[in-house]
């Protein structure tokens, strides 16, 4: 009798090693400079997932321990977002957009959409926190880059009487909004081009295609929600000067409005 899940054993390990080696070799052949990073990322993912799998297996029976684990995930995501955006300590404001999925998950649990169990809360929160982190990093970096490269336009807007925040946001917002493109494209093409992880995971777990499709639809819509909120918040933080670069050009800071 066939199994609906991926078999755990040496074939799975061999497939993972071969895929990593091929990815690294392709990066070396194309001179992308990411060959070593590919191997390092794969090794780190293996170690981290092994540790997290054991940890989740131990805490999944307790809602409170699961909630504590979700908070750790948020802290790690916030720290990662901070480092990816800027070397300045102000990057820790990245915690603010990354924490936004938590109220969403709480509403889902209270509303009965997500069962109040660790087995349901941890993966749901993980998907949404990961999406918010990615959107925060992309939008924050693009906003900071725009304020640096188009500094003259911000200064011109300030000279016309715009407030510092308004002058900065007119420059930073359009490019930063492109951080939502991956989520929008995935939602538009789901089922036609891509079959995302939640859908495939539920099918492998034995759910019906209709159940898997309904859950995946909810996940995609929730990702659009939390990523849109994250982009809006991080752009506001950057344009108000709460998140800055470690090294800024001499002269006034357009995000802070120092003249």
C-alpha cells in the first residue's frame, strides 16, 4: 500500500545532498559567488530544523510553551530583519512590523479558525512571521536606498515646504511597495503556476484537495494582510527617521529633517 507522505530515510538524505551539491556547482559555474553560501545555508537549515523538530515535539502539547516558542521566532525574525536592513542599532525597530502577525493569529484562534493547539498555532505563526520579516527587509532596504540615492529630490521637496516625513515618503514609498510583488504574484498564480507549501503539505498529510485548497487560500490572504501591514509600518519608520543607515552622508538627514 502506498504512502502519501515523503519517506524518511537514506533516499531523502541523498536527494538533499545532491540538490545542495548541484545548486552549489551551478552557482560556481555561473560565477554567482554564492556556492559556499548555498552549502552553508543547507547545513544550517539541516541543523536548525533538526533541533526545532525535536523542540516542537517536546512542547507541542502545551499551548503556553508553544506561545513562548512563537515569541522566540518573532525575536529571531526581528533581529534578522534588523541586520538585513542596516548596521545601525535603529534597525531593531524591525521588531514592530514583524510582531504584527501575532494579533492576527490570536484573532484566528479566538474566532475558531485555528485550533487552540500548539500543532496549529506554531506553523501558522511561523508562516506569517516569516512573510512579515521578508516584506520588512525588502521594503526597509529599498526605502533606505531610495533616500540615499535620491537625497537631492528629498531636499528639493523640503525647500518647497513639505514636512520631512512627507518629503521622504514621496520618494521612498513607490519603490518600497515593490516588496509586495512576490506575495501578489504567488497569490495570482497559485494553482496555475505554483502549488505552495501549505497545499502540498496538507495533501501529503492525507487531507482532501478541497481542504488543502481552502487552507492554502486562507494562508495566502493572511500573508497579503501581514506583509502589507509590515511594508506600511517599516516605510513609515524609515521616513520618520526611526530606522537609519549606520553611515550617512554628511549634511542634513532627509528622513529626520535636520537642516
